[in-house]
């Protein structure tokens, strides 16, 4: 997931926190009870509620998103975990945009 997606997941907790949930953990429990699910913070990090704002300790908030530092050797995760290479070609034409995508999975 990209940094915007990480930030937006936490926004689901905002109404519960704004309406009086005592902590992020309480809001997560209320979400499970009310909706049958609760957002989980991906990777290493946690949701932080301070000054009536929700943010990710790792990815920031909607106004100030943060991209985690790149470390050599890190591989893509999630849907891209098995991807070895990806080529994306875009060409503007009179009728629109032509897109050609080629990928090769890791062996």
C-alpha cells in the first residue's frame, strides 16, 4: 500500500474518537462491535490520537503523509511480493491514452 492508503485507513477511527472513545484501542474495539471489523495498522507502527487528530506513528496524517525510509534490500510487499519486473508504457493518442503493461514474476 502507498502512504496515502496508510493514512486513510486510520481516518475510519476518527468519528469514534471524536465522539468519546477513550483511546485508540477503545475506538478499535468499538469499530469491531459496531461494524464487524477494525482497521489494522500495517507493518510496524500504531495509530496515535492527539490534539483531536488521528495519525500513524509511521506514515503521518492526511495533511503530512510520511514515506518510510528506503533501505537497500527491501522488496515490494502485498500484491507486488512475487513481481520480478514491471514495464509500463503510456502513449497519448487522439482518442485517449494507450497503455501497455508487461510484467514478469520472480522465479
